[in-house]
């Protein structure tokens, strides 16, 4: 049987890592490589199959990234998705042009002939399209397999080689039969072995950390969130007593968070933990700064400076371990060709260019739900694994505008009430992420028969599995009424509470 490794050639699609994740969910190990990687490098990895991703590029433009034509001579089973379809068709004698009618969203996919890629899949089904270009003609040896109302070539297959091309995205949840299509490719066409699991990833990650660190020492930035908790536990398993954990109390944490982290991870789990009180220096640097990108950059830089100072105190520390996840990388435009900057994440775009510690980022290829699975494989308790995500810049990106201590106090109180009521109503575990945001506006209200002119708090609650997309949580009206009433009555300086019912996209989960 071929080796069970799938290489995904990344041409800059926002969905590239999602393809990798779907392949791993089917039990086959996958890795991402640049779409333009030389065929020799790809062959050296001895993959069992190749998948070519989508891209924001147009293959017929001179600057477009194209795969090395030599990959087709490797005779590896190949699946081209969207741009991967177009690039392959173009390189193998076909014609690609701008579509007369672009397709964005669901379309009805209609199969014209049998194909092993669509074994067990209905002849007609809804599929997610996202393309402004299309294949107008196929090269020699290729056969059309399917169409949509706007796309004459929605799928194609080669007559002699195990090459299959599809215009739709099987990796997204909006394509109901996408999982079956990928499964058919992996097992029916490429004949790969399954069996890869998160426990397998755990063993590999421990080995990679040991290889990277050698006999060195690691400093782990610990926030108490699931990402940093998993990284700390993983690094502790890899290097043992050569790990030091540092919690930077930058004054932007939630209420009681520093004490909770010290108790749960320091005292109960035995990690060597230092809590650094850096509240004054962070708030001083953030004074008067309103632009969210500047806030993120300042916080990221100051974090590293604190870590470097602590590393000098602790001894010969050469490495900094971080809980960077793949959505952070994507939104900070580090994913591949043409990826768009959404926002600079604390662990990625927020890092200073000159840094004296080498990074260890074992979660960089994982999504949030995979990190939770890894946490369980490490034996972490549900209380840590199931905590809602919390941004690296903390409450600084949940205060719209300049950050100051009085506003932080208002937001902490409001957020604590919200989370308390969610837990009491048994909705905390049913919501992927929930938090309060302090808005930079005042509104007129009435308190004690007197006019008030006070701040507005927005409540956010979303359902998601990986942070790439999210829908707002339909919380019960009674729960929202209790939260709003308590915040308006118990938090001094707030007289209005609103609820954010916007999905991602078009919004992001955080407001900044």
C-alpha cells in the first residue's frame, strides 16, 4: 500500500488548512507545502497522494503561482480543487478564462458520467462554489464528469492517470457530500491507509519539540486558556524540568484569571510557573492608543520584552513556546500566496521583528477543536480544555478605543456577570465563545427617575468549530434579559446592553 501521507499544495486559499483538517479527520496524515514546491522536493517526501488547493489568483495571469509541471509525472493520485482544477487543466493542455457568470455560494452539481470520486454520492447535490474563473476546454486525455448551470466543467477525470479535478470545495460544511468525496479519493482512488489520530500527532509533536530544543530550555507564555495550557503540558512532556512557564499579568486579563491560572496549572499540575505583574508598563504603553492594529503590535512587542527579561532571570533560556493556531496564521496572512490580512494576531503579526528567543509553536497547524482533542489526549481536565477562547491581547481588543483602568474595571464586571449567568443557565458549554465588549459610545437612560448618560456594553456569543467561520448563538431571551438587567443595575457607568447577532463572515468574532 502507498505510504499514508497526503501533501496539500497551498496556493493561498483561506480553505487550505481546512482541507488538511478534513483529511486528518478521515484518519490520514496530511501536511501543507507551498504550491510552487519543486517536484523533486515533493517526490522526496514520498506522498501517497497530492491535493491542489484553491487560490485567490487567476491561473492565466503572469504572476499567478503554478505547480511544477513535474508533479504530474510522479504518477501520484491527484485531486485538484477549484484553482487546483484550473491550474492543472491549464498545464495539461486545457483552457482557462474569466467566467461569464461567477459562482459564489451553493450551486447544484450535476454528474454527467460515472466516476470513482463520486461513488455513493447522488447524481445531483448542492456544492459550495467560490470562483470567478472557469475551465472552458479540457486537454487531451481528459473527460468531463459534471457541470452546474453556470459552469460547463464542474468536474473532470483523466482517462489514464489517477487525476481528478473538481471546481467545488468538498472541505467546507456547505458541501454536504464533501466528506464522502474526499473519502473516495483517499481510500477508493489513492488506496491510502487510515488510522492516523490525535494521539499520533501527540507523539510526533513531542518528538519534534525534543528535536528542535535539544538540550535547551523553554519559556512558555501561559495565559490559562486552552491553547497555552496544551502547549505548556505538551512541552513539559517533551522537556520536563527544562520548561519554565510565565504568566504575564498585563492588566488585560478577566476577573480573577491570574489567581485561577496559578492554582490550576502551578499548584495542581506542578508546572514551574512565575506570575509577572506587568500591569503598569502595559497600560502606560497603551495610553491614548485607539487603533486596534497598533494595540496588538504594542502588546505583542511588550509581551516578548517581558519574556526576554524573565528568560535572563531564569537562566539559559533559548526558546519561547506559544499557542499559535492556524486561524491566527491565516488571518495574519501567513498561510500562502495571496492570503489577505484580516488582523495581526498577538502570536503572529504582533511579534517584533527583532526577537532574541527562538519560537516553538507545536499547535501552528491545528484548529481550536483539534487543540481541545489534543488536550484531552494529554489528560487535561474538561475545565481547562473546554474554556472559551481568549485573545492574546486580552481585554484590550474588547474595549473599542483607548484602554484605561476604569474602563477595564467596567468591562471585567460586565463580562463576569455574563459568564456567570451563562454557566447558571447551562449555556456556557453549549456556546463556543461568549464575551462582553465595551463600546466607545454613551447613551441616554433613566436611573432612579434621573437622566443618565452612560456607556454601552455589547454581548457576543458564537457557535463555531474552528474559528474560521461562526454563527451567532441563539441564546434564550430570558437569559439575555437577566444578563442585561444585571449589567445595567450592577455595573456602574453602564445603562444600555445590546446583543451582537452578526455571523463570521462578514464580521470577525472579536470586535477588534
